[in-house]
C-alpha cells in the first residue's frame, strides 16, 4: 500500500484514459449497469437493520484478477461476512480487473447503486492516485465510504548477508545495488535516494520479486527494497532464519512490532516536508487490503457494513481460515482510513510535486 507497488497479482501498469473509458463501456455493455437499483433505494433505510439486507445480495467487486492477493482476501471475507450482516444477505464475488483497480474504483464511484449492495476490494494506491495521476482518475477518494482494511502492509528493504548492510546508516555511506522488479521495488529505492541522499543504485527490469531475490542470491545485486514484510516471511523464511538476508530499513507510519531494531524511515526525516512526503508515499500501507462502498451510501448502512467487517475480522473461524491460507490479518477501521486520507490530501502542493517527480522517474 504505497504510491507505487507490485501487488501479488503482478506489476501495476499506468492506465491510459482510453483504457478507463473502454473499461466502463465494457461494464455497461456486459449488463452490469442493469443491476443498479431504482432511485428509491438510494435513501436511508426506513426498516430496522436486520430487515434492510434480508433477502438481498451484496456484490463484492474485486479490482483484480482471480488468484491474486486482493482476490484471496475478498473471497475469504465474503465467505464469512454474510453471517455478521443483519439479515444475512447473500454475497456474490465478481472480479473486475484493469489498471490496478482503477476500472473497479471508477465503476463503484460512478455507476454502482449507493445503497450498500455493492462494495469493493481494491488496491490501496487508489487513495493517492488522484494526487499523482490527476488526469487518469475519475473519483475523489475522500468521498468513498471506507469500510476497513484487512491488513497493514509494512514494506522493508532486505540485504544479502555478504553486502554487510545492517542499518539504513550503512546505505547513507556506502553504495548498495538493488533489484527493481516494478512497483514499490522501483519506487522505494528512488524515494530514499531523493529524500535522504542515500547511495542506493536500483537496476530495473527484473520480472518479479522472486527474480529479484534470486538475483540477490546469485550476487548480481546486494538487496531488494520495497517488498512487504509478510511476503519476505512467507517466501524467504528459511533465508531469514539462516541469516542469509536481513531487513535493514522499514517503511510505514508505525514500526512493525516484529522489527523493533530495524531502521525506520521516519527517524531519518529532517523536517516537516520530509515527513509529509513520507506520509504521501507510505500512508497507504496502513490499509493494504481495503474495502470500500460508493459515495452517498447512507451513514446507517455504512455503520452496519463497518460493524460487520470488524466482527468478521474478529471471528475465530475466519481468523483460523486465514491462517490456514497464510493470509496475515491486521485490521484498520474505516473511520481511521477516512481520517488518514483527509490528512494525506492536506499535503503541501510543493511536496506533492516532489513525490510526483520521484514516481515518474520510477516508471
């Protein structure tokens, strides 16, 4: 969840305006738009909470292809959340991939009915896309009704044991060559260089994180910067245990409890502008697997859905199932996300321009 990042469903590509227009046109042609309810359904429900969703369907739009991380979280949530929504509505999951969730987000914002029967599982980068790509985005993230997030995504930089890098201080003095695999692993090293004057040299063009890690093992590069800590543990746990790799920097609004001794990027901010740039770049990591509803959904319905989301996240069966599927869980509540996004949108324009330049150099 950051300005640019490779998700588990592949590297994000920058969409052209025609792709978004085509995506919305295709949705309308597919008959999806016909599912919109009549205008009378848009007002606040007069019925009691348990009657509002009774005998109804909630359609969960996943903004990526089947089989990836966003899809896995979305399908698992849909399986359990119906038990926690009063009236036990049926949940239907529908994948709407395209442009790193932008097609799905534009649909949810502009087309989907505003009565709580359509929700979305989307890429957290949507929160900051309008600041960085104002020409490509047809929504205001502050207007979405954020229901909550299933995961905080702390990113880290890891170095191979032969690189002799233990802390971020070492990289401020000595050059470290890292593999760029697209997304965050391209952006984060360039960000650290531009903001802190570090000596990280990023070699772009590696196909994916796995290839970047293998390049590190072969000695082509000394590290990878901008991979999630959850991913490192899941895919390279043996290397961590054998001390073949070590995390030397962590990114995120808070330090990860498992990484108390690893350098935290915010400790290196020299002034308020540095911190504002970091908030803009890393704020999304606080809600790495977010769920949204369209703008205009009545407050009463939003509260029902937020409560159901939180109850699902605390459901022991849900948590056990997530553990079995190796899906880490750490909730961020919808109201927290909403206020964090409000803060990000108060970023001074000069800082936004500074981060935009780094983003564009990473593409």
